[in-house]
């Protein structure tokens, strides 16, 4: 008869133990239910910690010869289940790291021991790590904290499952939806990823202009998620809400390019059309128009688009024009990273593109987008950036008055910098009229409407953006922000937690803390902050959020300590701390400091994002009765 405790070989990493004899994964002594394939995958990685285990090696080990499976789908599924059990993140991994398209690497500290452990208590499979409880003075976790933590976790999990299992917003009646999956880079050089990504984005843009009333095309952010996670087409169809998929590959060498493409109907995976094109690189722009026209001819009978204006095409171009286009693609690739370094690289590429071809309207629009976003991200003073953004947008429109991206940038500039709200709305509406399939146009217009307090319109516009780009985290997080501003806190929390389940460090979704605060759910707010700080330990905004919560609780000493940590952590970020301080003082009810900061922001045109929320953010509710509040609204042209 076996004793209650026995010696067993084990792997240990973090709070996890793998019992090789019992074939069990344990977390803090409790068993986590894990299916056979993910468990075998974990063992394969643990046997070679720090090394890349290739996909082919995993196929041979997990699915021996003679076993027929959809390997790509099954290995991705096994990795996802393993990450779920380990509360790991694909984007910010602690244990399982994806190495390009080569394989996977276990990056945690692992040791193999022979330990004596008691019999385990089985628990349900974990899908996310519970909020970190606060230890008692004796260093132990009280039972009430564990129970409360479990309740918070279960609530967050339920919210995430509701969010993640929901279908994309339904398209308008009779509207066909199509997704352009990322074109595969067959060049064998990762530095050429910008080229295949650029071709994907350009095809999205051109197809989106064919017949916007009848054909919707999914945006870049959503399809980009399939670049590293290949999935069956029927699953892609369900997740994106599309009936058709365009997929292909691109290979360029010397002065030539080969593009293959096929159009597939999702419901039965029938190949409707397929072609291979071999062209000189200088004719790439015209080739894109050719591909678009051929796809249009295949879709036309389905759309019944007798009134469609005709295929999108571009003329043959000079070598300088192609070089400028190539530089533009590089710029957009960097711009899409949404980082300080990425923005700096994007500016350099867009300027080089303009130097090559001064008539390149898209490069000017890219420059305008970059300066405008850098300003709204508080990376440099708006007084320096916004005039540059305006100049670039106007130059783009002087070249091509119908360029939707440039009108969208002008709308953002008029809203955030000029506080000229009628002009901002005019530009946003013009952009959407020119390109109804441009997700960012709908997204930024929805944000504008929310700041004006026009919530039904804002939510409808945000739904349109989500339909066009259903997997975009920023578009979804902005939808959550609109729910927060409209005082729908429970729905906002569900949306934010859904985003954070995918990317725990995603900045915009950290507004979940504000939603908890407005509901006086301070334990939940502090737990969310601790999770945020775990993934972004030196982020000044996270410490500012902690100061806000302690201030609302009346724990002044802890609030001041958090403010000090916020100031220290900002040395690496270099942001203007007026905005988080404004939040802190507003929640603490220090009206004089709030109005002093608001007046400073207005005079310097700084912290424009916080100023624009003045009319709708619940944070400002305590000061709305103060006469100075109405004066600020008039200065901001809200009244």
C-alpha cells in the first residue's frame, strides 16, 4: 500500500512542479488538469531548457510517423493550452517563447529534483493567474484573501470568456466580408518582412475601395494576428466574420518580384481564383491594381455591383517612384509598432520617400500620422509636433484631395490641438466618406463623439471599427473606454479584461482600474494594478494609478509614496507627469491643484488627451459644480 508521501522525480520552475511519475502539473501543490499533448509538449521543452525545439522535432515526438493530423493547427492548439495552464503570455512570455516560425524555447529557470510531496488536491484547469493577494504581517495569506482573490479571478475569467467567444459585430445586410491574410515572405530574409506586410496592407486598402457599400475588408491589425498563428480557414472565418479570404506569398530577388495569390470561399474552402505573377519591381504598384481588378471580377457576381466605379489601378512607375514606395512601406512597418523608436524610424523613412518622390501623397500622410500620434502619446510637446503634422497632412491633400488617411490626420489635429470640433468632425466624416472600410477613421471618429458626450453615436461608430478590425486590441480597448465614459462600468470592465487576457501590459486597457475605482471596488483595483506592475514594473502610469486608489481610500502616506515611485520610474519614460498627477489630485478632491494643472495644460497645449476627456470622464465629477470647471470648458470650446 502506497504511503501518503513518496519520493518522485520532478521538474520545478516558478510556482510550478511537474511530477514525471504521476504525469501531473502542479501549482503550489495543487494539480492543474492538462491534456496529454500539451503535457508532452511541456516535457519536450523542459528536457532542453534554453534551446529551441523545432516544430519538426515536436511533430516527430508528439505525432509519430503514420499519424495523420493537421499539424500546424494541433501544435498551435497545444501551445495555447500549455500557456493557458501556466498563466503565460505569448507576447510577454515567462516560460514558453515562440522563436519565429522555427519552434519554441522554454525560458524559465528549471531544476530537476527528487522531492517528497503530499497527495495533491485536484482543482479545475486554470485559465489565468489569480490576482496577487496581499500578505499579512506574518507573511501568510489569510483565508479571506484567498477566497476574495478566487472570486475576482472567476469574475474576470467569466468576463473574458464572454468577450472572447462573442462573434464580431454583424455586417450590414447583404454586405460581403473579405479578409486579406498576411502575404507570406518567401525571400528567406526577415529584414524583408516590411515588404510582404506592406503588400498585405496595400491589398487591404485597394480592395476596400472597390465597393464599400457591398464589400467590407478586414483591417490590418486583425489579420496580422494570423501571421504567426496559422489557423484553419473555417476558424478564421468565424473569428473575423468573413465569407472570403485572400491569401498568398511574395518573393523578390534582384529587380524582380513573384506574387502568388488565391481567393478562397470560407464555407467550403473552395478555391475561386488563383494566379502567379512575375514582374519587375518597378511595376509592383501597377501589379497591385491588376490583382485587385481580377479579384473584383470574381466577386462582382456575388456583389451584383453593376454600379461599381471600376477596378483600382496604378500607372507604370519610374524607378524613383518605386524606391519611394518601398521606403513608404518601411515607414508604415515602423509606424505600426507604436513605439518611440518605431516613430523615429518611420519619420526617417517617410522623409526619404518624399525626397525620392515629392509627389508621394501617402508618404506625407504617413508623416502626418506619425507626428500626430507622437503628440497624443506625450512623446514630445504638441506645440512642436502638431504644426508639423498639419503641414504634412495638407501637403498630402494638395497632391491627392481624396486621400482618406490625410483627412483623418487633419481631424485628429483639429480635435486634439485646435479644439476646433466642427472642423474635426467634418474631416473625420470626409475620411469615412472617401474610404468607408478604413478602420482607423471610424475608431478616431468614435473617440471624438465620445468626448463630446454623444455616446449612442460613438458606440455605433466603434462597432463599425470593430467589425472591420475585430481582433485589433486598440480598437477594442477604445470601445471599452467609450463604455467607461458613458458610465457602463461592468461592460467596460469585461472589455478591458478581455484585452488584458491577450496582452497583460496593454496600456489603454489599464483603464480597468478607473472602472473599478468608480464602482468603489478598491480591492479589485489594487489587484489589477499589481498585475499591471508585474508586467510593466517601471511604468509611471501604474504607480500613478496606485496613488489614485490610495488617495481615494484616504491613505495619504501610501499615496505620497506611490507618487515618489512614479516620479523615479519616469526617468526612463520621460513623459509629462501632469496627466497622472491630474488623475491623482482629482480623485483626492484637491480642486486647486486640479485647476492649476488644467490651466497649465491649456496654456501650453500639453496633455491634450486628458483635457479632451474633461466633459465626460467620471474622474472630474467632483469638480463639475465648481465655477472654474465651466470656465475651463469654455476655454476648450466645449460650450
